[in-house]
């Protein structure tokens, strides 16, 4: 929720009933209300639209606003659920009686009540829906998004038309055994049995969801899938790859191109995939910043026969509805993500709703037989497959990857315990401690050569010292990074770097920037990303708001003209003419942009965990504030932060808030769901 200063309130113009105004929680210590004034005004505006004012209806809208800010699409009509939503905005002792009043009013709701609609009448401000024994209330906008998305998903699940045809066991053997992708060691990349099962399912069906944690092979599975499709006659130009953020889209491109580049003798079809690049979802859908809508839709769909979307956990319900509507009905749609990660910043929990029990879907006999044939063709043991069920909602639609191919078992072990819901105290106690003595800890932070997940001891050093030493470990001006910065002064425009030596130097600079990151729960506050970045800018001798050589920068607004997207991370260098340039890694190579022409940006020493979704770093410093972040503390937040690191995670936290985070599971009310 975005807070509002107390002196900004004029309740006479808000439209709120006097009785409800008296029940509101007073401003906090900082003199701020929990909602924005426009939120409070919205309540009065909705009453004007309905032509009816009732304090209990207004209290229900307050509960809906809190639910919206916590990512839910609706509220469940039950006293306990309503009380939980009202507690942040009503004074102590007020939430329970108001929740009971709301529940009673909805039970006794007169037919002439004009504030509430139904699935058969969606013209009212609020939509009242019954799902089995449960009852939910939505804002009209969110009900329309949820119901339309549900219709599109059901259409996809019930679509029985045949997928692209091919001799898949033979083609898969050619891709996996005869011309395999290779590891950095030169060894062939052998897929696990669950990867082969996911490949067979994705080849056989038009709509498939693949979920797996870091290191389970989602990207290598997609590379193998696309190689199979081009061998069956699919043109690379007919394949669209996208992700919610620019960095996640870039990683899709890098992973695909690296996979193709590792093949000893790629086919012509394999090489054609090098022309395929990921884009942001907004770019794929043709986002129109003037209207806030999209050019692509049912009447002007995406021009592709295969659409692959990564990091689906980050996609909210409204954006997923737009995607479903804009994807041609005869196109193959593949959704990838990690069901255990943080859900989207906006409302909805699409990936969780598609995998409600957290497991793969039941399989038809046809798909089970294909999986068996494909496993035999590539020489892997057949995985344990779920039994067939003719009435299963997600039959032949969901694959779960569980085999981990990545090292870093210390991080993986802790992450698995987090998602399993192990007792929080036991997880915290299991974390090894970094050195407790100040000098030894500072040295440890600078070098950070350990592998695994460590807890930084309380009181050894200040948080500021911890952040400075952490960044110095990979962006030190007197080390390799400083030498690369000096070598980069030969960079000149035009934008795409063509000189091999400069390109190699720029690659190394960007690799250094991506080597580590400080992740925070909050954007503002003493332990928020902005405060951390301000301190680190000052420690580098810089001024806030002004770029300098060596500063990592994070783009915070899409700019389609420049080809820079929210979430892109680059680094500032100075060219031979003393101009500041920003280097970014793009599909066509390293590009240099005049710093003065960049879209809005912020320093990228630290960022929120939400912003880091879709990215990976060698090492991560996770900052859990001692107070002030209670609403964001969750095991999904901790899991997402842990799994951004490939090698090392250091957790700067007192034990109580970390235990509290691990003990809280995000539960979003989506009401009617998708299945």
C-alpha cells in the first residue's frame, strides 16, 4: 500500500460515511494513513455510481482495497477472512465487529441493493460470486479479468485439435543423442527422465505448463523442444519467446543461443534459431503507453505458431488474460515458471492456480505411450508417471521438473526446506554462520569464496559496512573491475560494439556487474534498496542522481524506441571523449547508449527481490529488516531471494524476522480460479 500523509486528508470530500471515518486506524508514527487518498475517494465514487450509500458496503470496499494491495483478486465472505483484511485500516478492536456486519449484510442482502452484481449482471461496482460452499466479492474489473481468463484457459485445456505432427522419438533422439547440447566441460548434456517427459508432453499438446526450480533444466528443455519443432518443419520466424521483464527475456535469448552454440554440428534448423530472440511480454503484445492497452488482441493476434513465456509466476491475471486473447487459437502456448517463487506484484496467482496441488497433471494413455517411446529413444529410464484420469481438469497439461543439474547443494538444500514448510526455527538454526569477529567477517565479505547459504552474525559489523564490503568484492576500483573500466575508455558510438577487444572488455564488465547483488525486501526505509544504493553511491564518491564510471544502472521504465526495458541492467563507462555511456547486453550484442539519453534509471548495487526475479547472480546478500517489512515477509520472498544465487547467499538478518518470514505463506484469494 502506498501511504498518505495525515494532513492530506479531508474526509468531507472523501465520500466516506462518518461512522466509518471514526473507525479508521489513525495515522502511524510517520503521520501516514495506510491507503492513498484516491483509494478512500474511490469508495465514495463507487457509491455515487451505484446510487446507494451504506457504511457496511464502504467497509467491504476497504477490505477489497487491502486485498488488492496484497495481490488478491477478491475477498472471501467470512468473518475471519474479512477481519484479517480490515485490520490494517481499522483501529484496534474495530475490525472484528465491522467484519461481522459485512458478513451479516451479505447474507441478508435485499434484492434491490444496487451496489452488488452477479456473474449474470456485471454492471455493478462489486460482483458477488458463490463457488461451491464459499462466497467471494470482487471489484467489477477484477471479476471480468478473472472470469475471462478462466474462459480462455478452459478453452485451451479442452482443445482437442492435434499438435504439430512429427516422429518425435526419432527426432528427439537426433537432438539429444546425435547432436546434443554440451556442457562447458564438453560433455554432452543428457536430459533427465522428467525433462524427457516434459518434452514429450509439450510436443504432443498445444497448451502445456512446465514448472521447475533453478537448475532443473527449464531453459535447456525449451532449447531441445524448439530444435525438435524446426526439424518437424516449423520456421524459426513462427516462434515467439517472451518474459515479463527485460532481463528475463534477455536470459531466454542467451540460454537459447548458448545451447545452439554448444552443439558440435548444428543443423540448418538449429542455426535458424539463432535469429530468435526473447522480448518482454509488453513488447510482444504491443503495449500502448498512451492508452495503457495493447495493440495485439483477438482481432490482431500475435504472429506466431509457437508462443513460449518464461517466468510466468511474475505474470498477473490481467496481463495473462491479454496474452491468452492475443495468442492465436491454433498456436502452441507453453508457460514456464517456478511455482514456489513470489507471485506477481499485481493481483492474481496464475501459476499457482494452474498447478493447484503442486504436482504434474494426470496423463492420457496416448501421452504416456509417447513418453515411454521418447525415453527409450534417448536411453533414459522412464519416470514415475501419474495415473490416467479421464475427468482430470489439467489432464495432459502440466509437467513438473524436479531433477537438479546444478551444483551449489547448500543453497538448494535450504531452498527445498523453505518450500517444504519445515519449522522456521530449525531452518535458521541450520544456517552456518559467517565469521563472528569483525575483521575476519569484513575479509570474508570481500572475498566471498564460500559456497552455500550463511547467516551473518548480529552485531559483528554495521549493515552499512556489510554492504560496502560486499560490493567491493566484485566491483572494486583497485581490482580487475577497475582495470576493465580503464580499458573501456576506447568505447565509441555507434551503439553496437564491433571491435573484438572492446567487446570482450565490455562483456567482462557486464559479467562483473552480474556477479553479485544486494537484495532487499523493501524499496524504501533504512534497509530498503534506495537507502542502500544512496550509501554505496556516496562511498564511491558519487552524487545521488548523477552517473559515474563503474556505476551499475537499472532501467525502471520501458523505452521501445531505444530498445531498453524495465529491469535491464547495464554499467556506466567514460569514452575517449570523456562522455558517459551506458553499456547493455542485447540480443544483437553489447550496445552503448549516451547516458543522458537513457530512460529513467536507478543505481543497481541493490534492488528489491521482486525486481531481481528472472535474474541470476553468483552471490547474493539478502537484507531482512529488523522491523518495518512485516507485510512483505514470507517464505516465498526468502525462497526467491535464495534461488537468485548460483553459489553463495549471505543473509543479513536478526533471527526473529527471518523466522517470521519463513513461517508466513502467501495466500492470495483468486475466488473462481482457473480450473
